[in-house]
C-alpha cells in the first residue's frame, strides 16, 4: 500500500492492536474532526473503531490471499 498511514491503520504494515496502529487512526480521526491529535475525542473515537472492528485483524491476510481460481 502506498499510503503508510492507511496501511498502518488497517494493520497491514503495523501489527493489529499495536500502539502505532492506534496512533495512526487517532491522527486520521483528528484530521476528520479538525482537532489536535491529542484531543480526547480523537483518542476515544480511535479506540471505539478499533474495538468495533477487532483492530482490523485479517485485513493483511485478505489482501495477501490468492484470488479464487
């Protein structure tokens, strides 16, 4: 993936449930919310997303999987 931030958020180049993944998602949420990255709202939203989607576990495997023949 060419976008390192998104790559990390999806758990492709950063391990799922890692601090790096949470921080990358927090930064992305902060941009969306228009707040500083250390804002409690961005941290809470990142935590909710990672919890709801199990830290995007399985995304890397899905990307790397061979297509069905």
